C-alpha cells in the first residue's frame, strides 16, 4: 500500500510548492529591478537635470545678462555648494564640497579662463565616448579649496555658449555604474540562491514522499504476509526519517522475538502433550462401558487433532516449505472436495452447487485440497437444513479466486477480521463442535501460496451467511 498516492496532495509537496512559488516571485522581482537599473534610468534623470540647469541659466543670460549668470552660479543656486542650516556657505566643509563637486559640477569660463563655478578650474576632457546612448567623457576636475585633481572615468558633460562665455555642466556617474554593477552581481547571486532553494525544496519533498511510501509498503507487506522478517531499508543517517526507520526496525526485532517465543512455547506444549494424549487415548479404549469409552476417546481425538493442527500451522508459518509445489489443476481439486461433501449435503437437504472454470496454477495439491475442504466443511456445518451453499472458481486478470458462500448463521461484520486468529470462535458458533483452528490453517496454507483470505458478510443476500474467498496471484 502506498501511503501518499497523489504526490500533489502531500504536505511535503505543498510546502515545497510554497517555497518554490515564493522563490519564483522573488526572482521575478529581482529580474525586474535588474532590468530597471539596466535601462539607465538614473543616467536619464541626470541628463534631464543637466539640461534643466543649462536651460535655466540660458534663460537668465537672455534676460539679465552674463553677470546675473555668474551671480547665480556663485550663490550656489545651481552649483549646489553645501549650505548650512543657518544659511551661511559651508566653506569649511572641504570634504563635503569635494564629494558634491565629483557628483555635480558647473563652470563658467571665457577664453579658457575660469570665471565662476564649484570647481577650482575648467574640467579637462580626456576622452569623449558614447555609452548606453548617452554622451559621456573621461575628465579631470580640480576640486575647490584643496586644489586636488580627480579623474572621473564616467561623466555626463554638456557645453553651451552664452555669448562670449562657455558654460560647462556635468555630473560624475562613476558611482551610478558601480551601483549598477553591484546591483546586477548581487541580483544574479540572489537568483542563483533562490533557484537552488526551489530545486532543493522540491527535491526534499520528493525524497520525503518516497521514503514515507517505502515505509508504508514495507509495513503493508508485513501485515499481508505476516512475515516479521521484513525490515525498512536505511540508506542514510542524516535525516529524521532514517532515525524513525531505525526505531521501527528495532521495534520489529522486539516484536519478532516476542512472537517467536510465544510460538515456540505453544509448539513445544503441543508437541510434548501429543504423546501423553495418545497414550491416554489408548488407555481410554480399555474402558468397559461402551458409551463412556466412546465419549472419552472422542474428546481425546479432539485434543489430538487440535495439537496436530497447531503443529501443522506452525510448520507452514515457520518453515515455509514448498517441496510439494507443482503445476496443479485447481478445478479438479475443487471438484473432488465438492464430490466428497455432496453426500453430507444431501443428508441435510442442503443444495450444494458449483460453478468451476478451468484454472491451473503452481500449488501444493494436498494443502490446497485441505484448505478448500476446511472452508466447505465449515459452510455445511453452520448452514441450516434445506439452505444453500455455492462454490465458485473463477479467474481475473490478476488473480485466481475460489469462493465458498453459504446462508448459515454467519458472523457479525465486526468479527470478520478476527476469523483467522488461532482458537477464535464467533459468538454464534461457540455451541458447535470445533476448536477455532480451521480457518487459521486455511490462512496459513493460502499465505504459503502467496494468496490472501477474504471474508464477506451475507454473500447470497439471504440476510445471513458467510462468504470465504481464497485469492491467489497469477
């Protein structure tokens, strides 16, 4: 039996799917952000800011003249010199001013002579080139106050003529490209990690489901075959399921040892008492009173049959001998059993009918005969006079099926699962002769043939009765 048939309904799959979905959403957002930063949106904004400054200063020049332009630049309105909270110019903040100059600068010159701006001199353009559809340059600028010269590898620069003067406006974009590179690299790292998380979560879900199904199949096999020798396969020791499998195997070891001890005690008692009972029976045959002799020898025979059945069941369950197996005509065996019990059915006016298809399988004919005979004997024993018993032999695509159905007293549906237990007798059969070992022996024989015994309540739809189905794999 597979515990988790539909993989998509398992909790492991749902957790894995949730993690994969969240990781996928995160990947989409990261890729979107990466494409957004790759579109040079920030550079476009810088270009717009430069154009806006140039347009404003050009308008001032046209309206008020070059002196107004110079005054506007020196006031810091366009050069972006840092202003303190009290409104005074931050001339003593050289470090801050230098940083702002690297980020945004403006210079007014005439005949290559510096007139105004937030630099100490005219920026020197080393190389002009085009990148990401924007005109950029590698330039050297002279910082105010300190006079240090710095090189901007990437800078947006635009020069316009204001009459006899030249207005140079620019922005350093080294930090923008560095941020873009860092953002792309970081995004790829996150994408790879999230992809690995998605694959890992799905792999763990598959691993957990497969391990649970393997544990379930092993447990189901133990239940069906009754073999406590089966153990869970342990191929790792790092996960909790492996630890659970180890504990489960230890539990099976303990159960197997206990069951074997119980069987050993039972078999030993049956074996040791069989000989004294045989002697006792021989002694009972010497009783002069015929009625007493018959009653006592009959009880002794019942005890001997009980012990012999116990030993027979034990032999089938422990030794699992298959020396007598051969290609067997199952229909012929079932016909022999039906013929054997026909006289008994006729005496009690029980209608015994059979519908037997030709079936052949590898089996022990003697054991199979005994199993069918035990079931049919029970069906006749617990059926009232004038009732009906039906024997059928059919084949499906996967199994050979022998079914024996009666309309007798039957058993309650709650008792069906206990009928294969040793010495178990249903409430309605306790007053009848028997020792509760017949169906146990049938079960042991069927399991030896890798089959299974099924019980059906009221199979003939008469309000009562029991159906016994023996199924054998093809």
